[in-house]
């Protein structure tokens, strides 16, 4: 389901030419048209986030820039959407997505423009669309990656507790906490793998089990 695409502004892509044309003519109209398809963008954010967690738990930065780029693109789009079933918490929805986007900017894409560092791309096949300069490779530092992974983690914790719990079927995730570094993260299973301190896997506890909550909720008949 590639969205790489036809048009960059600076990190929004389109599969269909007509979508790009609609966006260029009236971006607000375009975002309203796709607002109720928000879950696909959120799902891609979570998938890439879990991949970053796995890399950091191995004390590696492999594929972090690639997955950070996916988060950057999808959170950038999501922050402009207005889902009908979240009208009563729209400000929170937008704020959370914008927070994810702000942190993703710092770890996204393996290539950037030396004159315009806000430009991040997964490869150097194109030039900077602002100044036409060649793109240069970004060296991602593990400490920087962990700092902004924490920022994305905190935003996704808020998303799960504020937005996701209102869905008909909330996302099944585990929230972990490391007492040594005093930081949280989310995981898609209950196996311990510390992305902040690989040498301290035992200093971790599950503080929130959304899968268990969801199973119990469904066992009681779900939403009324």
C-alpha cells in the first residue's frame, strides 16, 4: 500500500494523480474528503513505531530512519484530519498527531538537504524541491533516536488513553515502564524488550494491558 507518489508538500504523497490535483487546488477540501479514513494513517504510525522499538531494543538504529519517515508522513496527514466519530475530542486528536509528527521529523528519512533540514526523504533519487540541491545522508545518533522515540511514545500513550478507547474496538497494546530510566513505551506483545536500556530488561513492568481490558470488555458485551 505504497503512498510514494506524485507530489511532495514537503512530506505528503499521493498514489493517484487526481488526489494530488485536489490537494493542490484546495488542501482543506482534500483533508475533509479523507478524514474518516484516518485509521489507516494511525495504523501505519503504530506499525512503524513498533519496528523502531524493536531496533532500539537491539541497541541498533537499523531501519529507524525508514520507519520514522513513515510516521512523519502519516502523522502529518492525520494531524490535518477531522474524523466524524472524534468531533468531541478533535483538538486532542490533532494535538497528539502533531506531537508525533514533531518528534518524527528528528529521526525520519536517511537523506536531507543541507540548506533545508526540514526536508527528509528515504533515498537520494531526487533533489531538494525547494532549492534543487543534491540530498545528503543523515547520520542518526542512538541517543537522539531514543529521545524522540520517547516523545512519540508519550504521544501514542495519550492517543490510546484519550482517542483509541472511544473506538468500537480499541487497539490491543501493552504499555511498559522502565523504573531505571523512568520512561514509558508501547508494545504489541507482552514480551520484555527495553528500547531505552538494553542491559536492563528486568527493570521493566507492564503498567497498562489494553489487550486484557479489551478482552474483558468484549466478554461483557462490548459497547452498549
